[in-house]
C-alpha cells in the first residue's frame, strides 16, 4: 500500500473521529431513529450508547435505548436501562409505558401491575397508562379493566386508546349507549388506521342492536340522567329504524336526534360530540360524515359509488375533517 493511500486512510479516520466528537446528542438521536425505522436495532443501540456517554442524564436517550433493547428482545438490558427512570424522579409517563411493554414481554405480570399502579399514582392524568393497565387486566380476564378505561376517559379525554377499549368492551354487553358514543369519539380522534375500520363496523352493529328492541328505553330506570336523555331522544326514531338500519336511515335518525337534543338537553348536558354533529348539519356536511362512518362498513361498493356521485360533498368534508382538531372538554364526562 503506498504512502499516499495510507495518508488518505489516516486522514479519513481522524476526520471521521472528529466528526463523531462534534455530533451533539440530538444528532445522534436522529441517527439512531433512522436505524430503528430500518429495523437495524443493533446500530441504533450503538449510536444511543454513544449519545448516553455524552449526556448520561438525557431522559429521552434512556427511553430510546431501552425501547430499542426491547425491540431487539434484549428485555433484561431494556429493563435495567429504564428502571432508573421509573424508580427515580426523572421518568415521565412514557417511561412507565416502555417498562410495561418490557414486563409483559418477560411475562412478569404482577410486577407490571405494580408498576402501572405506581405510574398512575405519579401521573394521574395519563390516559395511556390507564389504557395499558386496563389491557393488562383484560388479558387476565379481570372485569376491573373497564374501570381503568373509564377513568382514563375521565382524566384524559383526548387520549384515543381508552375510547377504543371501552367501545369494544361495551359492544359485548347489553349497554349500547357507550359502545355507540365511545366508538364515535374514537373515530374522530383516530380517523385513519386499521382500528378505525374495525370501530366503524362496531358502531354500525351497535346501532342495529340498539334498535333491535322496539322500545330502547325499557331498561333505562337504573341509568344516569344523561343516559336516560340519550335513550329517550333516540327512542323517538324507532319507527325510522324499523325500516332497516343503514347509512341513509342513520343519517335521518341522527339528524332528528340532534335537532331534538338541542331543543331539550343541550344546555343541561353540553357534549362536544353532539355539538360537532350540530356544526356539520349547519354546514351541510352531516350526510357526508355519516357516509364516511357507516358507508364502507355497510357496503364498500355502495359507498364508493356514493363518493363518486357526490364527489363535491365528499371532498368538502374530507378537506374539512383533515383541517380540524377534535377535542373533548374535561368537564363532559357523563358516565
């Protein structure tokens, strides 16, 4: 090998070493994320270890490294990495989420439950922790799972996971009020995912089951005032449902429901979901909204034909939906 080649190799080595030294922690994190997205967890961990050497107390680096060990199925190292955060004062609710995944992967369910309880005590407004703790209980057939999801909805109404879990739970019970309401709130928080398609089907099925009884109020004596108001208002549309529950009949049922609700209960029970329905009615987009929810669930081909023949309505609603943020105020918990 000539001296000239050796010179350039040596120069490149020193240049590369200098470059690595000048990379800040943020740059290293971004490099590691790129490796993670590629599924190259070993290189991601290598870079994150370097980042942690530069900034030993960086909480985000610790979380990233622990999660990458978890993805690499090195669960013991993952737990050792995240434990200082969940045992100390620097961890956030995401630290407890990562630890939960690790404990479940190690099948240490009792330790996982203790950890979730500790996390919820420390972060009582974390919807994610309630959601995952509820899922842990549900996996063990523990009926208290729904209590965690309900508490998550109450404490963190903007987190979608608890609505998803609660809607699925209630869809298997006789109570269709909350499978309907929780499902639709979820759809407005998570508008496009595999879970979205699942919940659209669940919501359509819940309406069909709700109107399976001629009198939907017959078992409402033990319900809350809000629930009774919902059932009484919905019951007025039983004659429409008797002809079949489909996107068209549901648009009519739900239009009449909202108009009636606003005349009778809107002041007593302000509710963001119903306010949104009212807004869509006023803007002429409620039909397109109902088609978006129920159309594909009922019949995909028919829905595709509807979007083709109503392209302007569909495009207006689609643009509107992408440009808005749906939020439930904290005080609107009626369960």
